[in-house]
C-alpha cells in the first residue's frame, strides 16, 4: 500500500500544497500573494485573509495533479512554525479539520527543517540526494544559519546571524534603491549587468561561525546618503554597480563562514537552502567553492528554494516513516531555533 503525504505550507505569504507518494513528488502547487507589493513588505492580516481564500483551491489542485483523492492520503503534514501566526493558523486549522474528517494523522513540520530537507524532494527515482552528514547553509529573509545535518531528526546549528539575515540585507538595500518588493530578485538581475568591484562596503569581523549583516546594510545606506548629497541621481545612474557590489559582499561574507565550517567539521558535502539560495551569484559561488575543494555540492532547483509545500511533505514523509505524529491540540508558533 502506498504512503501518500499531503503537505501544506502557509508560514508567510505563499499558500502551497504538495503530494508525495512513496518518497516521490507528485504535485506542488503554490499561490503567491501580489497584494503586498504596494506596501513594500508582507502585511500579516492581508496574508491571513489571502490564505483563507487560497487554501481550498490549492489543496484541491494538488490532489488533482497528483492523481489521488483525499481517501488515498496516509497523513497530512503542515508547517507549524516558525512564521506569521495568522498565516500558520490557517494552514494548521485546515490540516486538522481535513485529517479529522478523514480519520488520518497529522504531522507538524518545522519550516526551517523543510528547507534543510528540500534536497530530498525527488521527482524521479534516479534523482541525486545528499548522504548524511552534510553541511547546510540556510539563507533566507529571516535566517542565515550553518547547520550540521546528521539525519532528518538530528540537526545542529553551528553558526547563525546575530542581527539581520542575508535576505533582509538584500531586501532592505533594494528598498533604499527604490526597487520593488521583494528586492532580492531585482538585485540579482541588476548585479549581472554591474561591476562588483565598483563600491566597497563594510564586512563584519565576528568571531566563530556566526553571521552579521547589519554593518553591511548600514554601510550601504550611508554610501547612498553621502553620494546623493552631491548627485541626487546617484542611485539611478549606478543601480547595476551598486547591486553587483552589494551582492558580491554578501556572497563573500557567506562563503567566509562556510569555508571555516567545512574546515572545522571536516564534512565533505555542502547544501544550500532557503529563498536566497535562488540568487544566481550565490549559486555560482557555492558551486565554484565546492569544486575548488573537491566537495560535493547540492544546489536546489529554484522552485524548491522559496516557501513551498514539497519540502513540507518531504519532511512529513520522513516523520511518518519514523512514526512521529502530532497531537491535535498542538498550536502554531512564531519563533524557534532549528
């Protein structure tokens, strides 16, 4: 009998549902929310309302594309946190209600675990997956972490941001340049046209494996302020070079700690995950770094870098096989470590 897991992701502003059957991805449907663009960031109340509108058609589409019915489901995995409480409540409540109606168990998934385990999402039997242990660089709007992954249940954070995350640095600096939200993809696009050596921004000197991006962000903003005093059109004239220099600095900060983590742990497999792992410069830099050291690299397909239910279903599949289920009285949480 097949093991069929429905995954539900609603931690922020994307409503997603996916189906994994016997370890293979059968569908992954995502409904994004454009309502936040005019505000320059996610508005929690609007996100919650959009999730309520989207979750039924998204789940229905995921089941239909997977060629299964609700009666075929073995369990429902859902993101319990971290994230926006209102958004998480929508996904959690829907998962509980559907599972109770079907008489099947629910599985709570840590959103960050989903990103770390996204490399195990397979669309075909021969797809490559990492062997344990591996070192994961998790980079997103809210998290920059270095994690030793010994198994789906055993993960250890060995480095984390002490202030802003890499994704925050991209988005906040992009906003200062007058770019639309989310700013990361626009920085990525412009960086391909610019000179990464044109501007020099502050780099942190933090001991150990922890990250810091607040000094870089402040240095970037001061550069814009000072240059605008003499040339009001400075940003418009230099957007591509600013983007390229910003991106190059962030990549250098990320790789410096990654190299130290590889040396300290001796682990020879490196994976990246999270929204910032979609960045072209980051992907190329990590691949080049691993190639130069003879390290096996795992770079996720871009469709699995953003918030998606495929990774939630995959994490749920691991927990299902281990017999780890969630009581129905569990509530969502906004913050947590890995």
